């Protein structure tokens, strides 16, 4: 295949965008090893010293020497950044000083052990996050990493070594590395280092030799490290080729592509062959289908098999399958192409233009594998051609008849011009109705032209050379225009199907996103599934069983009936997280197709659709998109529900703890005093003076009143939360209510009142307003200093009256102000802890809101003296009563 000129090639925009994002940032180099002790840190320090000799400003940000003499010796003359000291659990720990590194701004900074977890209190939880901030600041970073710390390999490492690694880094961090240098060491040599005590102390080394550092474990880890480095290099090559618009492939590593569809007879055989080839080459592979207009083939089973065997899948659209295949192979840097022998059409066989033959002859940059034709395979199932009906034939005949009538009426039109008119009718028929109708119109038009307008008139003769040429011209034009029109219509239908699929997927997102509960989501999911296949059901995993969460049908008479075969397919789909049932490689005889609702936390259930006819490719794509979107939405709803339940449980536990704490303190203290006073009176009544007996009885009365207030607060809060309190609003005079509230205080003489005589009445419930003021005054008196005063003031603010209660106490910290009206919340006030439950202000807020008002707290007071305590002012706003 001749390659296009270099000027026609353009760099990949994604590759250019990736390169642009890295401009101005530092470069990350990772020294990658299979296990501790291979010499990563030593090699990094040795390379850094060579850089410093070349004039590069190198600083050792943090090096973990683990007491190894060789590593310590390598640091010798390198500048070392002072460590930051943090206190954690009573111990002083030295950590990497990120701010110091940013202030120092060396050209190259060494940061050992990329997967390290920082001490709590550091800016970032992980050291790799420190590295990313340094890279963003334009500082080059060198670091070390063992392969077992990659997150994606965590499960595999645990199976191989029996050790679950706690400290991991996301794989994307390694992909940020501009360079990866593998520090390789044969397993036997590493084990010898352990025996010599060069890695761990002798007693630790002996345990490690029989555990993590077994020779088989090290060999597997070594292969993982080398393979991951090779994958990184391969990705760099592909990115470079795309950015430079270099035509592939570059056979630096093998990559296999399975070509499905086209002339291929058995796509699944191609998939199996490609999987075996990729496994033998230990190479990645992908399955590609080039969708052609009018040739939509059902490849769902082949694609499902490819996914099961570890392939990446992709569907392309294009008329020229040969060019599309080579373009995709070059873009993906593929080296091996696998396709079936196929059965091309008769004209392709005559011209030797089958896809397999064309690739074998002209794809000279690739190794082409043509699989044997399976015995007993049938032709690919194609979408049946829709019947035309009678109207296209009648319309074409009418068009030819119209041209004939025009010619008969206007006899001055030359016969050659009439031929052009009949030819135009053929073109119109071809454009509207395709090749078959075009051929019919061509034959009918030629016969009409010959019979009515070519001498001898009204006689059908084909005796002249021009008659023969005319009929071939008519037929040729009909074939060409009909074929072109059919192709255009097929491409239009394909494009329309794609647009409809995208529209449907967008509709899925809107419909599923509108669901607020899980039942609503499942019902909407079943409805959308039924819109594609007429009958759908959603099965949700409950424990070890599956239950039908929702079902829907496009017609009322359709009923969801799942037989044993369908249920077995559904269970398999949930267990394996893969499609099962009709049209798949697993239990294809079932009448239902099940798609797993898979999430990173596991499979939550399946979407089942009744398959009565083979699904088209757009329908497959729509169902896959629907299942994926539903899984994400279902997981989001469940996480939101769990978060709400967790928050409610936490709040309930907090309130329970606060209530128990209050009960243990605020009831025990007065009960203890009452008990003591009562015992004293009972046992020493005669010995006590009347004054002492009076004091003890007063103490009992005081503590009993305190307990009564405590229990009343709890009762009031319960009534508020249950909605039992219904205020009786009426015009209320403030002075009377304030005097009543002050009378209920023990230290009422310390309260100053300033209510102007022109203050209008407020619209409130007098009893609730009195209780609000009692709670505010009680709170202010508790937190005022000895002999401090509390002020009650009122002022008019538009249609409201503002009533303020101010104290001269130590005030409320800014972080506590938003919470002072929460139940059981008690703001920190230094060493002084006043008795109380934390319910007084919460009740005051509840009563105020119930009366249609609002309440707020401020600290310090606006009028607080410069040298005194800041104090607190709590203001409630109530609507003024109408005059």
C-alpha cells in the first residue's frame, strides 16, 4: 500500500497535549527494584554524585540509609536538606521538609522511598504527593521504589509472597516518570546479601530468607519489575511516534491485533488464535471491528470472548476496511495482524481482492496471520435487507410514464433530448430507492424511449448501434447511481444509528441521574432496558441470592418469566462479572442476556433483557452503556445512603453519649448533695442549730430545682423534635416578660435592663418567650465573672424587635460560634466548666424558630472594653405586633 506523503501526516493532538502539560514541570526518575536490598538507593546516590560533578545543583532531600555503611558512604559530599521534626504519639520523628525543599529549589532533589507514608501532621499523607508538588514547582526529582508497592499489583504480590503490602502508590504516579531505571540483581545474589547481613540484621534476615525472600518469590518479582519497565518504555515509544507523526510500526515490542468482521467467517476462531499468539509472544493484544455501511454483523459473542481473554476492544466505522485496518495498526504500533480466511463476494474472488489476500500482498510492515477456515461454519449473520414494498416500483413507473406523456404532448423535443430526460428519471429513481428500482426504471425508460420516440415510432426495435449503446448507458447509469445511492443511504442509516445510540446514552444519564432512591433507579433501569428489547428485568444481589428488583415491558401483555437456564446465566454473570446468556459465549441457549452491574467494589446485580432476535451493534453498545451507567449510579446511591446512615448513627451516638454524660454529672451532683444533706438532717437533727438546719433544707430545695430544670430541658427538647409544641402567638409586652424571666433567676440583681418605652409589643407566645429569656439569662450568668453584670436590651429594627442578652465573660471562640445552638454542645471556655447540659441554647433556638423569629450569637461584644473580657451577646429577632 503506498504511503501518503509526510506532509499529509499530522501529530496526534492527545500526544501534543500531554507534552504541553509537562512543560515547565520537573522530571521524575524512578530507580525501580524487585525487593529491598538490590541497591536502588546506592545507585541513585552514585548517579547523583556524577551529576553534581557535572555542575548540577543536587540536594539529598531525604535518604533512608537503614544503617547500611555503603549507602552512608555515598552521601558523603552531597548537600543534605535538614529534616523537619514532628511530634507524634509522644515521640519526636524526623520527616522530609517539603517547604524547605521548595525554598531551596535545587535543580535535582533526591527523595528516597516514594511509597513512604508521612507522619500525621505533614502536608501530604504520602511521600509521592510531596514529589508531585516538587515536580509542579519545576524541580527534578529522583526517587526509589520496589515493585511490590504498585497498587495494581497488590493482590498478585500477596498471592505470590503471602505478604500484603500496606504502603502502595497509584500506578499513575509511575506513569509520570520520565525515566525508569531498573536496578536488577539475580535472586541468588540478593539472598547472599541477606546472609552476609548487608540488608537486614542477622535474625531478621533469617526470617526473610524463609518468607518474602524465597528464591521463587524473588524471580517472580524480578519479572514483574522488568515487565513494568518494558511497558513504560513501550508507552514512551508510542507517545513519541504519535507526537512526531511517525508512521508505524516500530517493532520494539510485539503487539497483536485481531481483525473481526469484514469477510471473516468465524470471528471467535480469530479471537482464540490471536489470544494464543499474544500469550506465546507475552504481548498485549486488541480486537478491532471495522463497521461498514450495510454490512453490520453481530459480533457480540466474539467481543465478549475477546474481553474474557484479556483483549482491548474497539469498533471503527469506515467504507474502506483495508485502509482503516492499516491506519489503526500503525496508530497502535501493532506488529501482528490476525484475521480469518473469509468468504468474499464472487466479484472480489475473481479480482483477488479479498481482505486477507490484500493484507498478505500489501501490508508488508506487518506479520499477517490468516486462520484456517473452520469446518462446518456458516456465513456471518447479516442484517436482512428490508423489503421495498410496491410503492417504489409504482413511483418509478409513474416517473417514466410522466416523462413519456411530456414527450408525447411536446412533440418538438428531439429524440436525443428525450433520452436525457429518461436518463434523469433513472437517476431520480436510483437516488430515492436504490439499485433494484434503478435497474427497473432503466429498463422501463429505455423501452419507452425506444417505443415512443425512436423511429420507427410505436415499434420496439433494437437494430441500430445507438440502440445497443443506449441500453448499456441506461443500465450503467442505473448501476452506478443505484450503488452510490444505496451506499449513501446505508452510511446515513449507520450514522443515524450512531446518533440515536449517543442520544439514547445521553438519555440514560439524565433518566438514571434523576433517580433519588434505589427502587426508583431500578425501575428506571428496567424501563430503559425494555425500551431497547421490549422486556427487561433487574436482578439485585442480596446476600448469596438474586432477587428481582424491578421489571418492565414495552407491551402490557408481556410478562417477565425467568426459567432455570436464565437464572443460572444471571448467577454466573454476577459471580464472574461478565455478560452471560443469549448472544454470549456462556450459556448462549438461554432466552435472556444478562449484563453485570459491575463496580470496583464488586458486582451489585445484573440487567437482564429478553433476546428474541439477534441484537444489532448499536443495541449492544446501548445496553453496555446502560449497564455501566446504572452500576455507577447504583453504587453512588448506596454510598450516599451508607454515608447518611453513618452520619445519623454518629449523631445519635454523640447525642446518646452527651445525654449519658449529662445524666451522670448533672443528676449525680445534685442527688449527692441532697443525699448528704438529708442524711445529716436525719442523723444529727438535734445537734444542729436552726440556722444550719435551714441551710441544709435550702440546699435540698436548690438542688431539687436544678434537677427539675434539667429534666424540663430534656422534656422541652423532646417536644421540640417531635413537633408537639405549637406556639400561641399574640401581641406580647416585652417589659412584663423580661421581669418574669429575671424573677426566675437566683442572681437577678446582677441583671441590667434597658428597654425603651416606645418599643412595640412583639408577636410571640408569652410562655415560650419567657422560657427563651430564662435560658439566655441562665447561660449568661453562668459564664459571667464574679460580680459581673448581664444586660438585657431591646431595639426596633424595621418590622422586627431585637432583644439582646449580653454578658462580660470570656466569650466564645470563633470555631465554636456556629455550634453554640446545637444540642448538647458546650463551647470550650478555658479551665472553667460551668454546670449544664448544653440544651439551654438549643431550646432557645427551637422556641424562637417556632415563634417565627431567629436567634444569633456574637463574640466579642461590639461594646466590649479594650482591656476587659470580650463577652458574648445573643440576640433574638421577633416580628413586631401589628398596631
